C-alpha cells in the first residue's frame, strides 16, 4: 500500500487541543508528552494504515470504514480513503463513544 497523506478533521484537531489543554491545567509536561505521542502515532499510520482495529461500536451498526488505535487512554479514530488517511476523532477511551460523539455534535 502506498503512503497516504494524513489529514486531520477540524473536530479531531479540536479534540486534541481540548485534551492537551485539560491535562495542561495540572501537568504541563504530561500534556506535551501525550500531544506528541498522539501526533506521532497519527503520522506513523501513513506507513501501515490497516494496523488499527475496526471501531467495535461502529461495527455493531454495520459500519466498518473506521479504525482506531489506542495511545495511552485515547482512541484515535480514522478512516482510510483512496488518497488519504483522515483522522476523525480523538476520544478518551474511558468515555462512552456514542455520548462523546454526541457532545462533539453540539459543541
């Protein structure tokens, strides 16, 4: 498979910013570390985009287009397109995915 360009959706970018800002309130060094880890993991996906597992909650609904990888306690959810890898969300894995996605819709 060819190397794909990694594209971040506006919502996923905002997810990442919110995560970093929240962690930074108490632990600035940890915020930088998790931010770097998430960005690095997303970048590495271009080499092996199928390494992530299909998002189980989506698969239950018959949707298999979205995959995820875990970075610490965060789920990086992405879709593989013909010419790109689209990062769609970064969500705390301790949260209910449906509730987290609903929150994104109303923000």
